[in-house]
């Protein structure tokens, strides 16, 4: 049986490209997902999604299962 490490994702402001890496999708896919929840998330101010917005994104889209950097 393989040992699996538990990865913690810090709840902090993130850039869109960082969230895309977490979810391992393309920008167009992520943009479609965001379009579906934009009324809950609200508009981004500046380059970063706020902590509250990131919390809502994770709640609505689910926590990313894996990611690589």
C-alpha cells in the first residue's frame, strides 16, 4: 500500500493562475466554472481573489484533490 501525504492548501489571497494550477484545468474551463458562481463570489478587485472569495470558490467548486508546481 502506498503512503499518501496530506497536502494543506493555505486559505489566503490567490491569483487566478494559482487557482487554475490547484484545479489542474485550463483558463477557459476555470472561467466557465467561475461564470457559474460569479453571483456568490463577486468581482475580483485587483489581481488577487480575496480570502473570503477563495473560501467561497473552494466551497462551491470543492477542494482541489491534487496539484503540482
